[in-house]
C-alpha cells in the first residue's frame, strides 16, 4: 500500500505516511509496554476505542498522510473525484 501511495498520491503523502506509520508503531509499542489497565466496561471501552481510532485517522488524513492501510484507496478515490467522501469510502473498504 505504501508503493500505491507513492504512485497515486505523490511524494508528500508517501513521506508523511511513513512518518505516521512509524509514529503509530512507536506509540503502540510504548502504550502496550506500560503496565496499567484502563478497563471500565465493554460499552465504554468500545466507545473510547472508536473515538481514539477515529481521532488517529483524522490526524493522518487532515495532514495529507495515511495509515498505509485501506484508507489509501479512499484517498485516491477522493483525489480523482472531490465529491467522494473519504470517511464513507474508508468504511466501505
């Protein structure tokens, strides 16, 4: 997907996507290594997880980067046709 990003979205998106992927991997490793547990109940935990994942996607996409996942397809579709909603395209992928 990183190669597809370079081909269709350009060098700027490619470099920012590498940065966001590294930041994700480092952040995930850091939080996973911490020994705290923040479990409230399944409903609240699910809502918090959805919020943080959505916020991460927002940060990536608003800076013209990606998570080097299926959001690349949504960004390519949006680049080809501005009327295509990125969020709806991500959820469809």
